[in-house]
C-alpha cells in the first residue's frame, strides 16, 4: 500500500480575493458594453449573410426544369 507523504508542508493561506486574477478587471462600462454588443451583432449579421448565400446556392443547384 502506498502512503502519501510530503517533504515540505506550506502553511494554509487566508481565503482572499485576487483582484488581478479575474477575467474582467472591473464592471463593464458603457463603452465596453457597446463594443461587446456591436461585435455580437456583427457576428450575427455575418452568419445570416453566409447562411443566405449558402441557401441560395443550394436552391439553384436543386432547381428542376419541367
């Protein structure tokens, strides 16, 4: 049976928040919200345009002549 052991034991640290470790360095300001929404809207528009082009090409390819 293997018994766990350590050579050096660190003392326990207090549970404190790290202000520099967050993904966001603070609350979203109006400018950041605007840029975030603008990028999201731009991404949605690009996806819609690409989807419409693919749909049109597929419709033309599946067109039947009677």
